[in-house]
C-alpha cells in the first residue's frame, strides 16, 4: 500500500537524530510525515486537538496507528500556549513541523472565526515558542491558496500574493508574513511550504477526490463546479512527505517553497481517472463556480527542485488507484 512508501525513502540530508514535534499529527499530511520521520530514526511526538471539522473517527484511527508505531499523539490545541511550552521543554524538541490548521476554502465562508483562532492565534503561539527557543527549526504548512486571484501560471514563489480569493488564503499568507517578521526580528529558522492539492490514502473526506469516490460507490451524484473547467496541480502524499522532510532538514533561516506536482490536470479528466479506478461511472451534476474557488493552480517548483531535491514522481493515474484501494479496504468503514 502507498502508506508505506514514504517510510522507505532515503533522506541523505539528515545528519543526526532530531526530536520533532508534528502538530496536526492526526491529520492527513501530519500522519504520513510523522511516520516517515520516525521510520528514519527521529524521535517524534504528535499533537492534535481532534476537532470535528470532519469525522474525528478518522483522526482517532490515524492516531491509533501512530501510537502503535510508538509515536505518541498528545491531545492538545496549538492555541494553548502553556501546554505547548510544557511539551517543548519535556521532550527537548529540536524541530517543529507545524501542520495543524483549520483547513478548507469553502468552510472559511461559513465559520471564519475558526480560521482566525487556529491559523493565526495558533501560529503566533508556535512563533513565540521559537522566539523563546531560537535553536528550534520550524517548518510550517502554507498553501497554494496564497496565490489567490493570480492568473499567471505556473505560480512562482516570486509572484505577488496580495489578491486573495478566500479567508483561508488570507490566513496562510498572513502566516508567511508573520514567520518572515519573526525570522527578521528574532533570528528564528522558519520554512513555509505551499502545498498544492494533496491527495492519497488516509486523506481528508472534504476533498473532492474522496467525496467523489464515496458518492460514485454509493450511486449518489457528484457536484462539479464551473462545469468541470478547472485545473488543479494534484500532488500525491508521498511526494509531499519527501519535500516536507527535505525542508525540515534544510539549513535556512527563512524561505518559502512550492510543493506541487508541476502538472495541472483538468477536473473532468481527474473524474475520469476516479471512475476507471472505481469501475463505475459518476452521476455528474454540473454547477457554477463557487465563491472562494480559483480556476487553476500550477506550481513552479524550480526552487524546490534545486534546494530540496524535490522531484514529484506520482501521476494521478498511479496515485488515484492507490487511494481507491485504500478506501475500499479501510476508508469506507471509518
């Protein structure tokens, strides 16, 4: 299964064992990153608040798997500053991979306060921890959403990002500004990663590939926005894990990188690949563009390739069947 691929990757930049705190460890990306770090020999502890943005049962199952692999997942919130400080001290943390956040573009239209609290207040606490412990290396999740209404493709880290399309994008852009300011003022090390539409086994149920697969198998219609005329740079989880760990190992004070597949796919073709993997045709319901969405995402990964040796290798024709295999064997029962 694809879940184990990231555990066998060789990361030659690693010089010595690290004590790593992965926030959002019961989340999709955090779950995979925590396993990969532990498998290469780092001491890893996770933190998650197990909120109900999507079914906590999936997060509990991920946490159970991590615990079985001797990766403890502490149930706590990044907004709890005193608990964060205690964890950092007790576990002699040397590196933080900060993946905890309120995710989702459309949900930010419904519950904006959740994004301000988790993504801004929570991130401020992480930065304050690093300020008090400047030897700690921070790697944090940004998002392709920061490119907002930018129409130039591919999206380069040098592009302007001051025209946001969603509050979620605003919070992630704000995180980048906050990290840059703390690096400037206090000399902390902070690397931001702009993730592009991550998918794969143990993924988030609110993502299109997951909800499409579920609906097709249950003979329910799927909603296709902008009549399918949208493109996304779908990036497989194993590729994201590789880039994240390389960033965690990089000796840099402050930097931003794109982690995307560098190969945008039109939504219609993406659905065709899911249909083929599932073995059933979808009942499609075409709808207009939704507020907060963008037409296309496309990652320029020049800097990521040069500095992180980031080389995404998984096409959707390979990655989607891995996800469907997982969903049929486990996902649909959680």
